[in-house]
């Protein structure tokens, strides 16, 4: 389930999203591999879910490993919206 305030990061391939999840968990960051929501899935059926409060730390880790997501979405009042790919929290 995707809660309000969660972020959904989409990657170019299942391999990249699984590699990102492994890296983030190893760094002690909280994230979860989930099926990409149908309304935003583009090519890769998997996505990474995490809390907005973790966005800066997660983007810093992913950037250092050259594993940036392709797209980022946030859930607010039950709706998913596209967000800018930055390490800043909304």
C-alpha cells in the first residue's frame, strides 16, 4: 500500500531498481520494492517506495552510486503526482 506522503521512484529496469534497493538497505535506509502502480509504470514493473522524510538521504546514496531513478512520484490526498528529481523534500 502506498500511503500519503510516500515517494515512488521508477527506474529503467528491474535490475537497476533491485540494485538500488540492496544499496539503500545496506546503507540502513528504509525502502521497499513494490509493483509499480499501473498509472505510472513505464517499462519496468517494479518501483521503490520510501517516506518523503528519507528522500534526501536516499537520493544522496543513489547519486553517489550513479543509480538515479528515472521518475519520482509522491502521493498526496490519495493521488500520485510527478515530482522533480531532486534530493529536496517537498
